[in-house]
C-alpha cells in the first residue's frame, strides 16, 4: 500500500470505528428505556392480580406512598400492605396504564411518570369511587443487570368539577 492509499484508509477507518461506537450506544438507550418500562408494567400486572406473586420488579428497599399519604418502607412491609388492601376493598380492582414517560436522571437511575385509569371500588369508609384517573411517579434503579422499582408515589387525579 502506498502513501496515498494509507492517507485515504486512515480517515475511513476512523469513521467506521466511530459508527460502531455510536450505534450500540443508541441501541443501549432504547434497551435501557424498554427495561424500565418492563419493570413498571410488571408493577401494574401485579396490581391487577392483587400482588399475589413475588415482587421481583422491586428492590428490597422499595418505598410505596399511597394516595392518602401512607408510606411503607421496604419490599416486605410494602407487600404486606398492598396485599392486605387487595384482599379487602381493592379486591378485583384494576389499574390500566394510559400513558408512560421515562426520563433518566443518571446512568443507573430513571424516573417514570404514569397516568392510569383505576376501576371502581368502595373504600373502607364506605365512599364509592367510580372510575378514577391516577398519576404515579416511579423511581427505577439499575441493580446488577436489572432495572427495579425503588419507590412509587400514587396520586388520585381530582377532576376540576370535584375540586
């Protein structure tokens, strides 16, 4: 190979290597978002079935804040509470995702915001709740090779006519 060919090969090699470095990074971003969405979707599937199975979508230090401001700390305490309410007044209640957006706070931390529609139920105080909209914020972290929910905070969306 002559000097002329060597001069042409070097810039082409740099471009090709650069493309290999860029393409996987973009693909990883899509995979990362998909993995966060999977963890959040698993939470809603667990909600719809009364949290009867393992909460393998959540960290051991999962914190849960309910719409009334109650807070549970730790996966076992959270499961005890949510299973209890799903065996009583939320039995058979479903919560269907309307919209989900994901933002990354850092390489291993994401925030998910979900709007959803919850089916009717009657609360322990006897108040009948019709179909309600909720907005929930999730903090999702990467632990090892998995994305897991570390915290969720649920808020009932009060329609303007009820305010």
